[in-house]
């Protein structure tokens, strides 16, 4: 039986800690907080935000820096949101990849059908609520907030997993259902980010660099050594690559792929995803955050385990640099994001899950009731990390972005609603670990 990786607990504490510090700081001294967020680390002409945009965002203090004739500036905010968050999305991408590719992957076959339908409901429900209420508020509100439709589609995997285990008990089939839903939601969220929220003018030819880096590293350091080892029981070449080169080739390919995404105009935080499938992986997965995975010797799991602490630190800074919103910023966008999450998610997941289970006859996992779908909907309404991220991408800096971020922060109220729904709908806690696929 595999204990949950303590990543989840540390992740929660550090992210919430960063977000709380940011909230207090921004409401005590907004000026110094924004100067901290936009602090320039490196003036250059290759990566970062445009110098003109930074001068406007930083305000009158900008002239104190001597930077000459440059086009870009690497700020603390860019370093965390656009560069280091790529590590967070790579870990999410690894879980999605294993769920799809492995023989016993949780997103394969009939067992995944109902959760995948419920995931679709958990995305369409929030979009319908968000845009529907915005339309009722009039065209000026609708036009101002319409671009944020994807913010309430997000589900925070780690938070929802943690809360799901507390509400249902670790052994309840609803926890695995919820985890499947959260992973599929993340996969859909990554696609939405890539397609609907370009970071600048699209230049798709730069994606060829990402494709080339991924294919080259797969061919030279994964496929070729294995091919040359056919008939060699000691697997000398594969072992040499794994022990001597380790994950250096994949780090180089990741850097090239990240740069390709940045230049292509697709959000660079997604830039490591094309390299994940190129990395040698185990033929089985113990499930997200499973501690047992640290004992697997494949490069992909070793990389994930090595990245745990850097990602936890990144998430602290992500909370610190993104959650600093003044309470005076609360406006229509705040309530639209919150309504999308805490009304749209449970309704969407219930309707689509019920439709898949009964009219489509795909069924629910043994031991799970229809009513459990409502509770899962509230747990999945914790948008937090990914909602904050989408809000920072969907709107330019300013009042609407701040209001939408406040809605993402308020989605934490779904934790309490989940416990209330669990009590009212008489969820019977089932402790003991989730049954893993051990075939």
C-alpha cells in the first residue's frame, strides 16, 4: 500500500502561505508589492516581457534602472510564471501521459469513460454559468469579462485530491474518479491555454524547434540505445546513457522546446510538455503523488522526484507573485469566476456523469452513488493554482485581471462546501488506500 507523497501537503502549505503573504502585502502597500512582482532581474533582447510594457507596469521607478537599448526584461513575475511554472506543468503532463500511454493507464478503456464525460461537464458547466450570467449583466460587462471564460474550468489536482481523500476517505472509489477527472481536466486546460491564450503574435514555425528537440532526444538517447542493445542482456548502451548522461539531454531538449514555445507565441509555461513523451518511462504507474514511484529507476520518475522540491518552492513564489490582489478590486469578474466554479462545476459534473452512467449505460465505479457526483463537483471546484494562472494569462494587468484572480482565490471556499455536501448527502467514508492497478 502506497502512502501519498508528502508533496501534496507541502504544496498546499507553501502555495497557501505565498498567497496569504501576497494578499496581506498588496492590501497594506500595493505600490511596493507591484514593484516586487515586476522587479527586473535581467535586461536583454531575447526573453522576458517587452520593455515598453514593463516601463508602464513598473511605473515611475523604471527610470532608476540603466538598461540602454534593449527590447526585453526578465522580471521576477516572468521568471516564475513563464519559466519555472513549466516544471509544474511538466509534472502534470507526466501524469496525463502515463494515464494515456500505459497499458493500465487510468484514462484508457471503458473505466475512464464516465469520468471523462464528467470532466467535459465540469468544463462546459462553468463556461455556461460564467458567460450566461455575464450576458445577463449586460453587453458592457460581457465584453469586459468574456475572455476569462476558461478561468473557472480549472481544477487544482493536488488540492482537490487532498480534500477528496478527507471527504470520502482514501479507499472510496470516488477518490480515484475525482483524480481521473482532475487529470483529464488538466489535460484539457493545457490544450485551452495553448490554443486560446497565445502570449503574443503566433509564429507557429518556431514550434518546429520544439518538435525537433523532442524527436531528436527521443531518437538519440532513448530509442537508439535500446535498439543497439537488442540481444545484449547487460543493456550496456542504455545503461551508459542512463547512468552517465542522466537527464542532461532531456534538460537541453526542454530548454530548446521552451524557447520554441516562447517564440511561437504559445504560453512558454507549456514548453516542456513535448519533451515528456520522449523520456524513458516505467511500464506501470502507481498513481499521482505515489511515494512508491521514487523507487522506480526510469528516467521520467527520477526526474519527477528530483523536481518535487523545486516545484514546491516555485509554487510558493507563484502564490506570492500572483495572489496579491487588493480587496477593492472585487467586482463582477470575481463573482462570475466563483459562480462558474461552485455552481457550474457540480451541476456540469452531475449532469454529464449521470448521462454517461445511465442513458449511455457506461455505469459508475462499484461502490459509488449518483449523489457522490455532486460532492465530487464541489471538490473539483477548487480552481486555485490553475485558475490563478489562467486569470493572469486571460486578462492584461489591471482591474479585471485582479477581480478574476480574487474569484480564483475565493474558490478555496469550495473546500468547506465539499465537507458540507459530504455531510448532507451522507457520504460514507471508506478509509484504507485506493486500490492500485498492479497487473
